[in-house]
């Protein structure tokens, strides 16, 4: 009997794992929503604060940039955790 996992590790050929492919596809599809969502939430919160304090678009830009930085941090963190776990 041939061990496919051992052979694929030796030859460097990718494993045929439909469940793993679906998991990777879901992970890749999730990352843009994390990034865009953090920017939209940050800018929306900044917009509401601007309306409250009458500070024109200053807070919307600043909090939107903070949302972008937070979104980038989260995307990088998720990618590093997945790489570390071997997914």
C-alpha cells in the first residue's frame, strides 16, 4: 500500500485535499472583508464624531486611517498564524 502523504512530502507534489482547499479558499475570501470592513467602520465612526463635534472631515480621515492600520495588522496577523500552523 502506498502512503500518499509521505510520497507527496518527498516529491514536493501538492496533496489532493478538497476539504483543505475549501478551508484555504474561505480564508482567502475572508481577508478583503476584514480590511474593507475595518476602514468602513473607522471612517463611519469618524464621520459620526465629526457631525457631533463639527470638525469637518478631520476625524473621519484620522479614524479611517486608524481603521486601515488595524485592518492591515489583522490581515497580517491572520496570515502569519495560518502560516505558522501549516495551513
